[in-house]
C-alpha cells in the first residue's frame, strides 16, 4: 500500500455562515462544528442507506464517580432513558413532590446505620414509589425514539465516557434532535427503585462473568491509586444499595453540559441543514465551566504483583504491564509489540511459538490504551497437567524474543498495512466512522491527530521496538492467577421485596403526542432486484457471482460448498487440522507469514449445511493469495504427531467448555430444544478421534477441490478475476455425501437442570412451533418488536420495569432458515434465585393471555415499517441474503412481502397468530444455577424436573 498522506486541520465557513474544521486529504469529508456554547458537532456523509448513525458521547464516566457513590455515572446512564418533566409523565405537578419525597428518603436511608431502620425507610420508599408510579409512563423515551424507526438504541458507560446511541432514518433527524434535546435538558429520576434493582441484577451478572472478575482484579492491581482501577463502572455493592438521588442530579448538572458532550452524525445528510437544526435545538443550552479535575499519578511499578481469582471455570493466567495514555509514542509501541506477539494473520511470536506449536491450549496478547494510562496484557490457558507458572514462562519467553530482536523486520510494515486495511473497511461504514469520531472526542484528540496515527505507526522501526521492550518489560507487572474453585468474594443480596408498580401502558404525554403528530417526508422502501445487482458467469464449470465494491480496494473471495457437518461430521476436524500443517514447499508457519505479507486473511467456516472458505484483503494481492490457498489445500502434508497433539488440544478444550457458564447454558438449552439425538451432541468420540489418521484429514481437504461449490467475488475487476481464479478450479469428480437428518421432537414439558456455582439463575424455555410459513413473517417481525424484545416491549416493561425481577428477559419467535423446517419460540430470564418464582409467574401470565395495547402495538408496527423503508442491502450482504432466501425457496427480496403484510396488520391479527401458533405450545425448560437455592415448588409448575450431567448435555 502507498504511504499515508499527511493530514492537517483547516478552517472553513459553510453557506449559512457556520464555521467548521475539516482535514486536508481526509477522504471521509468530516466536518467539525463548534457551537457558541461549546458543543462539538461531528458531521460526515455516507449514502449507503437513507439513515444517520448518531452518537452522543459525554466526556465523563466511572472515573468521575464520587468516591462514596461509585457506579453513579452508569446508573445515571440508565436513568437517562426515564424521561423528563415533559416526557414520561401524565401529570408532572403531582409526580414531582412525590419524587422529591423519595429523594429525601434515600438521603435518610444512606445516612442511617441501623439495618432495621434502613428497611423501614425502604418500605416507605416502596410505598411512595407506588403513588409516584401512577403518573409515570414507562419507557416513553423508547416509544418516542422507536416511533422514528430507530434501531440500535442503547448506551454504555466506561472509564471516561458515557455514550448514547441510535441509528435513525434520515427523514426523522429533526424529531430525533427534538427528543434528544428534551432528554439532555434535565434528568428525572422516576421509577428509581425498580431500576436500581435492575442495575443490581447487572452487578450480579458481572459476578457470574469470569472475564470481568479477572479484569476487576487486574485493574485494581495495575492502578492502586487511579480511578481506572479503584472505581469499577458498575460500582461497589454497598454504594449501589445506598444511592443518592441528590448526588445523581448534581452529577448530571455538572457534567451533562454542552461543552462536555458532542453530537456525532454520519449518514445520508446535508451538512448545512444538519448543523442549522442542531443549533436550533442544542444551541440554546448554556455553556458551563467544568470542575477542575485532580490529576492522579501512579508511582512506577517496581515489582511483580500477584493476585488470585477463583471461580467454577477453568484455570488461566493474565499478565499486564501499565502503559501510557492513548495517542502517545509509548502506547503505539505497546500496540505494535502486542501485534508482533499475536495478530490477525496468526503470524506473531505467540501465534507461532505457542498456539501453532500447541504448547498451550490458547494464548494471546493485546494492548488497551485509555484516556489516562493503558495496559499491555498477555493471556494463556494452560494444557492439562501444565502449571500456571509453566504457562507463564511460555509468555515471558516471547517477551525475551522481542527484547533480543528475534522477529522478522517485515512484520512491522505488515502489521501497519493490516491496520490500514482495518481502518479502510471500518471507515466505509457509517457506524465505523462515527465510532472513530466519538473516540477522538472522548480522548481529546483532533481528527487530524487521529488520521495521522497510522503515519506515526509507519515510522516505528525494529530498533525502536527492541529498545522499547528492553526498557518497558521488567519485573513491573501484574499476574492474575485464575484458578478453579469457589469464589469467596461473591456478594449475595437479599431480595428487598419491591412491590410491583402498575404501568401506564396506554398513556401518552403531550410531548410524545407532538412527536407522533409531526409528519416527516416518507422514505420509500427500495427492494433489491438480485438478478440485476449480482452478475453471474460460469468459469470452468463453476458458477461465479460478482458484486462491485464501490468503496475501496479491499476484495473478498468466497468458495461456497453446499454441504456441511450434517453431511460429514469429520469435515470440521479436517479444516481445523489443516491450520497446523504445511506443504511440500512451505511450513505451516511460512504459509501464515506469506498470507500476512500479502495483507490477506483466510477463514474456513463450516455450518450444518454449508462450508465457506474465504480470503479477504488487498485486491492486487488476491491472485497470489488464491494460488497460495490452492497450493495449501492440494499439497498439505499429513503429520501424525501434529494431528495427535491437535486431538489432545481438542479433548482438553472440551473439558474447558464443560466448566464455562455460557457454553454450559448453550448446551443445556440445546438439549431442552432437541433432546439426546441432536447435532450438538453428535460429536466425534475420543475413540474415533484417536483412530483417525492425519492423512485422512488432508485427503478430505484435497477432495474439496474436486467437489461442487460456487464462487462469490466482491471487488472491482470481475473480468480479471475470472482469469486468475481459474487456477483454483479442478474438474468436479466427487459427489456431495448424503445429509444426516436429526430429529426435532416437540417439547414434553420437562425441566432440565444442570448445577453451576453462580449468583444468578438462568432459565430458558423453548418450544417447537409449526414449519416456517413465509406468509407469517410480517406478524412474527411485529410480534417480536411489540411483545418480546426491546426496551418498550411488553415483556421488558412487565418483568423489569414494573416488577424489577430480572436484568434480562425476553420472548423471541425464531422462524426457520430452511423451507420445511420448524420455527421455535424461546423465553429467557436471568435473575437472582430468590426472584425466580415471581419471574416465572409473571412470564406465565404474559404468555397465557396475549396483552393487546393498541397504542403500543401501533408504535411497534410503525417502527417496523420505517426500519424496512430505510433499510438498504449492500456489499457482500447482497449475495448472502439471496443465498439464504434460496434456502427458503424464494429468489426475490422477501422484505417486499413483509412490508405489504405489516402495512395492513392489526393487533388482533397478531393476537390471532399468537393464539393459534404459540399459546398451544408446550415448552421444555433449561435451568442453570445452584441447586440448593432452587424453589422446587415453583419449578413443578413448569413440568417434570430432571437433572442432567455435563456429559449428558455435551455428549462427551
């Protein structure tokens, strides 16, 4: 690739007289306006779809939490969805005094030391909250925003940032600004105590999250003084249980000011019209001086700090060094060093010397640069019989190799080229560019500085890295030993017994009504004519499809086989083993290096009915990459020792999976869905794995070249591609093996339980519905939006907003992806075990009688129509969408039928669909948690209880 151009900030004035900054040579054409009140507005155009990706990043996060109110920034983020004095209330004059009284009681509650008196105060809070809730309209912000046809509505809080997200149709920009202006004008802490319980459930989920446990311990050790390590985003449990509404209001008034947040808008927009509207709605906010921030400086680490974390999952180890802040030379050198150890081309020292050599189950390195400081981490999962210290030494050996310069010089420019390609692919999407822009704002970086970052990486030499490594890597790091055992630091809290609040489901505030009444120019849906946009040719007997990449010089090639694991259970093993094998000319390590030099990544992805082999990278290097792939597949040399080592890795990885909470829940849910005779459990036995010869596996890979497949090319020069892809194609001489058919039995009302040491209990219920019917797709779409998922869905409002019984709860109707296959309905609840019985009853009530709320239904129906109207299918999705549609027996854009169906859909239509197709269904239940904590009487309502072992659910 060519050297990066220099970027320089210049100022300009638009036709309306607004001044802005832009950057010379910036192909993205970003404009950065600054309003008189200090508000930064980042605007860029992307015409992929008539949509705008929006972010509102606030320069504050958990690092600004008061020391006695940790978790405050995150809790405020939740409360920013609760509305204002005009949004989310039926009568503010009556609601406000009650909220003030609740606020005063929380101050008393926080100050009170006597546990019984605290409970008494909390009962008063609960009582008055019932009164206040009579005037609250739950989730009215989400109703307003979803009425626009918005998607991706969410927010997150981290160390130095709180970011609010929406993707909106471009014709709704003014209404979006009106809603967000209202939201950022004030914070009203309504429905406070139910949301508090939801946040505590989020805290519980974090306690059951292995990665977070290690992360918290690592950050605490790495930053013993700085808020990076001393204030977790979720907050301390005592602080969560003793909140201050006064402190939250103070925090909002301090940090949610226009000179401390930005608007990022990337999409199909007009610059001048956009900034004029932003100024109209946000320009009236007043500039406010921010408090002086005390800088916290960490002392240099001079020793190794060791910590131990225990949980039910498998052992692993993480090492971490403290680095400098984002955008500094030190941070860049740390990033390059991390990539020299492990990278996307799997050609780093850890990739080759540990993973490729199978000396540990898995190892990796990565660098994380924060606004203040950062970290350089190395992680290793040891093999069976390997101690953590032995695994640690493997990592440290790679650091020594860096210090001694034992790595090839070409790796650094290859790494930088990989960064360029990643940036190129990211910036071509509205979300990718918008994310980079809000990141620059949070880090106090100019857009020019951000664009010049690649040029700074290009200047790094091998000598620079060696010098950095020798100065940086000393006995000055943190070691986190993640051991298997009981976590004695778990915080188990008592259910406070919140009285469910009665929600005003059909009420609408005048503000929401004004949003609904304001008409926008309609966006007309555009449906794809796949025969026009996908070019097709035949090359040496193979069907070759083509879609033009009109964005950049990155190409993608896919070899798509119409068979998968249902046809050959050993095919997945063959593709896995291939990555450890070389050819008669190149070692496995050399193959990875050659592909990485070319700037090409490869992927072998196998599903039950499809194998896809893909290459992605610079189009100019694709001919060489295809030839290399062909050489690899055709000439892979069997190596029985490597194969047997791989089998051992597989067997040990299975044991790791049987200790992982997420994988156990997946296996258990699959068992509840399909029973014993499922493809999930149909794994190769240890005996069969040890019988197989390496030569059997290389033969399977060679056979692929002689079997049916089609080719898809996403790039620029199709004519040239047709010529150089011929080198890959061989005469088709091997037929597709027959497909194994797995039974899909109906549920029998059984509760399948697997024990696991965890704070929460997770429950998933699954039922087999009728075979997929394309005529029901519109009803299913609206049902999921209205009833099952999302902030304003019936399930979310009842389970979380009204009763605070779970952080996560949903119902989802999943249509089958193949014609003639059954649909499935899944319900999920993740909650404290002492809330499970109530949660089960609440979900059963909802599933027994379909709730008909006309206003809420109309909102969901309108949102679905607007999302289809503003949706556009492009890039590789054009081909793969058609491929998936063909499995359903159609070759046209099915959204056209959905749009027509939804346009005339009524709530009674969906109720009828529910009563006919869902209500009669019988469910099996997958339940996971601590057995001694279960309420067996509550579970008896769900069906016969059956405990399953890990061996039973995994099949090994």
